[in-house]
C-alpha cells in the first residue's frame, strides 16, 4: 500500500466531521465521561509542538473511553480575551475582534489537522457576547451576595505602556511587554472576595483526585495557618499587632519587622525618616511576588526613635522595615525569632542582631538542629521544660489573660483584583449613579463592547472605554430618569476561563449559563489536564466560582473537577523553553506535512515521561513514521483468520492489558513501546491474520487514528474503529508460558535459555549444560554448586 499520509489523513478528518462521530450527546442512559483540556489562547503564532502533547494525551483517553462504551464529552473552545491581542491590535491598527477571528481560524485548522477527536459541536469563544453575557451574569450574582466590591488598591503600573499589570506580567520589577520599570499606583479596583471561600477551597482538596503536587500548590497559595495575634507595646506609646504561628517562641523574639507600607510609619516621628522614605520608594517598585518569593538578599532599615517591647521578657527590641514583609499577609508586622526561622536568621546575621535559642536543639545556626515543631522550651522562664504543643496553649492563655493577644486563623490568600484598565475584556455591568454603584438589570445583558477606532490606553490610566461618551453615559438601572456612568474597567482574562467547562455542557442556551439537568449529567469533570503553570491561580479561581455557583444552586456539585493532571513542557532541542526570542520554536504543521499527524502524535506520546519536561528532537517524527510504515507492511503478509493464533495469545493479552492501563495512567511511552514489541513478535511469525491485525490497529488507534482507520477499511471491516469495542484481555493469558532466563558461570552471564514456566530444576540444568558455550566452560572443571531461582536465573559455580 502506498502511504500518502496527507490524502489519508484528510479523508478521515472529513469523514469524522461528516458523521459527527465525536459529537457528544445527552444520552442519559449511558455512563458519561467528561474529559477537559485547558482551552487555548488563540495567538497569532498558532500552535507550537508543545500544544499537541496535552491535546493528544487526552484524545487517547477519549478514544479509548468511547470504545469502552462511555458517553464521552471532550470539548474545545478559545480563551480569546486578553492583553496580547490588544497589544497586537494597537501595534497593527486592527480591530481585536478581527484579529481574534483570524487567530481562531488558524488554531482550528491546526487542531483538525492533528486529528484530535474534539466535540466540535460544543465549541465556545469567550469573546462572543452570547458567552460573556453569562460571565457578566455571574459577576452580578457575586455583587448581590457581597462578594464583589470596589476598593482603593495599589496596582502594578507601567508608565510606558500606560496600563495596569497583573503580578504575573511583572518580571524582575519590569513590564513583561516593554521592559520599563514598573511602579505601584493606587486605583479604585473591583475586587472579588475569594478569601470568604478560603476554608472551603482548602477542605475541598481532600475530596478530589488531583496529583499531590497540585494539591500542595493550592494549599501553599491559600496558606491557611493557625496561630495568634499579639500586641507589642512600643516606646512611644503605640502598639503594633503581629501575627505568628509560633507563640511558643516569643521569648526568642529579639527584633520586629514591619512592611514598608505599614500605616504607623506615617504617624511616627522618626530620626531617619529620609532613609525610611527612600527604602519605601525602592520597595514600591517591586511586585509582591518578587518581595515574598524571590527575595533572597535581605534588605531593611532600622527605625531610629522607636522600639518595641517584648511582653514576656520586657526587653526593648529594635524595629526594622523590610520588603519581605507584606501588608497583604497577616498584620504587616512580624516578631522575629532568628534562632528558629531561616528568614529571620539570615536577617539577624546581616544586621548583627541577638539570636536566642528557645526550643532545645532547634537553633538553626548549629549543624545538628532539629525540627522546632518538636522539642521542649528553654530560656523561656516559667515555661521551660514544656513541649511545643503545651507551651503554645499555656502562652496563648497568658496572652488572653494579659489582654494583648488571642487565637487567630490566617490565610496568605488575598482577595482577587478583578479590574483591568483595558479594552479587550468583558465589560463590567455596573453603573455609578446617585453616589453609588448599581448593577445592571439582568434582562439587559450582555453589555457588549463598543466598536472603536483606537484602543490606545489613556494617559490617566483609565481604560480606552473611558474615552467613548456614548458608552460611558447612560441612565441609572433603578431609575431611567437619573443619569449614570458606566464602569469602564473590564474583567481580567481569568474571568471567562473560570467557568468555561460549564458552558460546554450546554453551549447554545440563551436562558441560562447551562441547563441544570445537563449539568447534573455531565458534572463533575472526570479528568482535567493542563500545564503546571495554571494549577495555582486558574484552578483556584475556577474552584472559587464553582463553589459560589453551588451555594446559590446553579451547579449540582461542590467541586468542578475530580481529577487534575499536568503535562511536562516540551523544550527546544537545546533544552531551553521554546520561545521566539531563542529561535527554538517548532511549528507542528511542518511535521504534519512531511511525516503525517499520526507520526507526530506517536512521537509526542513516545517522547518520555508525560509529566516531565523533555527536549524536542527533529528526527523524532521521522523515526515514528518508520514504525507506522512497518505496521502498514503487514498488509503484505495478511491471511484470513477470525481468532488470534495460539502462539500469539500471551503477547496479545499482555499488550491489551498494558496498553489499556498505560493509556489511562499517563504512561503513553511504555504503551507504545509494548505495541512495538507486539509488532516485532508478529513479524517473527512471518504473517498476520485479520483478527490479529484488527486487534493491533485498535490498540494503536487512539494514538495513530488516521492510518489505523485506513488499514481497518483496507482489511474489509465496515465499521470504523472508533465505533468498535475496545479489546478485552484474559488475566490467565497474560502470563507467558515460555520464558527466557540467563545462565551464569561463576556469576557471569554466558547464555540465555528458553524454558517452560515453572520447569523443574533438573530439567533446566540438563538443557543449560547442553548449550555449546556452557559446555565449553564447564568441561574439565568441577561443578561446585548449582544455584537455581525458579523462572529467574541459573548460576553454575565451577573451579
């Protein structure tokens, strides 16, 4: 058979589209399986070879599950609002809507060419008014329940681009786009009170099957901790409230650190106020992430003219400001115990501050220190000898008696800054009238983006929408006779991606975000796969929206996703992350054109451990193309036969078992390797019958769907493989009856011998001694010992 991959792949892609074989339908009598991949942002560059890894991986599972009899929902859409498109539109003087449509067309062509079995009848686009109507509707429900509010907030501001930036858009204190130094600017921002759901977000992790590193990232970001708030008096009569998880170490608190933004700094008359102001200005230019996560070199300024008083030692201790302490966590002030905290220790060493050990054996400056969660107190007055747990309780009781402290549960999680001063985003459906914010009437949704000539940001930092009077000027939703002003900020691109999986369940509904009966059938998502870079914020925001919608009765489950996995990144051949600036980006189109989509899919899945990063090899698709051609050549030795030959039964059943399990556990590379082993075994018999061929191509179909459907048709089978049943295996037949074991002489392997499983020792030794190499090395020598491990190894010791 001539392998014209372009012709074959186009033929089957057209047939799948014509027959709608992958379109999901609500068949309520059938068991559902909902597979979800993170929908792409349709950039102008199109897909690179890293994208197909995620899509193909779950496509393999989708195809397998359909053949196992499940009603599979495997949808796709486009997360199309956001800054990159707006930047491109500004640079090229184009309408972002036109740019988006063009980019989506490119992506759809590429995804189709890869043969991904998406339910295209469920396609969504977050920039369509019929979609973002419901994003706006969710916002209004949050506002009505007190979860959306406006507040003065410090934002990352790029004075060159004249836009506000999210933390992830600030790199080393500079704008990701232009490289200009980022400043902090106070703006009135819409916020979402995600902190009200902090406990539910932590506790819900115990009910889902996320890989452990994903759960850990979620828990760390939320940062729930149990401790105490303590008031430290100061020498000027004020008190400073600190939050600590370790009140038991208070006797070791030898200094205090405030955030540079702490409000008391403006009140105090400091002797070194100029030095303090200069440091505050320096801290203002850093993002919270840089200060908290990247800050390795501790910096700070000691406040001159005020000290704190340790309430248990009554000693005066210095107060510093340092940018590693944030106003957004705890109280913006910490008591520092350098003997038992690495961060505090590094700071104390730099500024030559006292270090007092208060947990026996827990001084981190000593080589043999132990975990301070255990141990007993020392240098702690009447609390000496108590365990850490006992001391926490006793000291908390004493703080309460003194009236200067109490128990406190704290979270690192901050409320979600929801405003963006941009054009290309969902308009926020709020109107300012009669000195207050009023929600739009739901019947008037969607509030659509107006078409404008310019998308340039304003000098004042307002959204470009602020320059459109016909958009801004309106009437009050409560009273049309009262003039009002629309909100001109737009939503972040996180908004549309926080609930898109719900819309897939009912994408064309005009009356609700989705029909409840359909949501009840499809939810929760059984398996959600995406990049590790989205397992913190996107996953957290999405879970927050879902839990809110559950609380108001819109969705039937408490959690949106039962399983979350993440794929490793495909790197350039040089081992670096693929990027245009490095010149190592590879377009999948060129490999599809030269070697075929099936070869590319096989290579992407054969590349290595799916959960780990792997470097691209340009020769890879070519090598997997050769494997496809090897399978095709079996047509030349095909004979009739409606059952697997006896001698091939074990290898076929071993392969069915391994491939089935490996496809469902992200072990795609070992599944493909096993299929290659099966092909090798078939070639050794010099022929293949139709039953064997059908089983082989069915196992290969989820990874290489086009060529296997073509071979299936050439073999005379009427039904497409994707409509057939998945092969079953017999456990008893997965045990090989003929096995190969090594034969050693004095511990060195000389030969390998095939034996029947569980063969008697005497028979194995007889067969081994008859082998030429073994015979030559034992003749004329004394056999001292024969060591036989059944079904494993034979070692003959001679001298």
